[in-house]
């Protein structure tokens, strides 16, 4: 097969993988596609739709690896997406939208691993992230359901983290599940994402010290925004105003 033909095929396939894999600059569709049942979102965001991009790049990795500039482009897009996703997640008030940008950042981590040649680390992180993020999405549905009993069926209020707070008393099992998912996504030792993230971050030092510094800094940003979500949701007291709701009704509804 002629080298120019291989280059052309790889150049045409890669933009499709970038769009499907929610990578910069074709990432704008995912946050707007988050409406729907949370269980379906968990399936789409972590197991099927967005995972198709990494499977495409991984299965055709031998095609991409023979073209150095495309491999370098994969790692560059991955590191930009990691930083962009984590930064955007810091500024969100909608809990689902926050998880969406978190997913984008973690997918960037997988793309970086593929660009560095860490094929197995990328697929390993795909699996560990899928379990952790699915747990967080399902726990967020329980949180939103509890808020709907108080503020009604309003996406602007029931999914707004600034209206939440103090839910640890009302949904204790959800709190534990959410905490486990948060700790895993932050890369706490003995949990799944620690192993996959550690392998990717270690390989990044061998690939590029600059990329490694950005990746390590973003890993700390991940811990920051994940615990921000946890504390806004379960810490303190309920922030929504109660003028229109009787205490008895709220207490019964949130059970």
C-alpha cells in the first residue's frame, strides 16, 4: 500500500474519531446532548457513544503510528482536552453538566495515552473511568430526584448544585456511593482509577515533561472540582429557599 494512501486514510479517519471522542475542538456537542434519563446518559457517556472514538483510534493504532505527525497531533489534542475539560468543569453549577466536562477531561487523558503509545493504559483507563463515572451519574439521579421533591420538576433548580447542600442526612446510601466514585475518579490509592491514571502519568514524564506537568496539574484540578461537587451537594445545609414549602411537606417528600 502506498504511503500517501495510508496518510490520506489516517488523516480522514482521525477527525471522525476526534468528534466522536469529544476532543478539542470538536467537543461542543456533548454538553448539549446530556438531556434525558440519567441511566441512559451513564450508558452513552461512559460505555458506548463516546467510547467509540477511543476504540476507533485504538483499533487503527498501527495505521496512525506509522505517521509521526498524526501521533504527535493525537497527544497534543489529548493534553489540550484534559486541561480544557477540567477548567470548564470548575465553572459549572449544573451537576450533570459538571460530570459531562469531567468525562471530556478523562477522555482527553485516554487520547494522550494513545498519542504517547500507551495503548493498554488508555484502554485500562477507559474501563476504570466507565465504572466510576457510571456510579456518579446514577448517584446524581438520586440527588436530583430528592431535589425535585423540594423545588419541583425544574432543571434549573433540581440540577443546580448551589441550591443543594445537607443531603447527606436524607440520602445516606447515595452519599456513600457518590464518595466512592469521587475518590476513585480522583485517583486515590487502592481504587480503580488510581492504577490507570498512575500508569498514564508515569508514561507522560518519559514522553514530554511539559505534557507531564500539565497532566499532573489537571489531575489535581480533577480532585478539586470533584470534591467541590461533593461538598456543595452533601455538605452544609440545604440552600434552596423554603418560603413556598412547608417543613412537613419537604420532610415527607425527601424521604
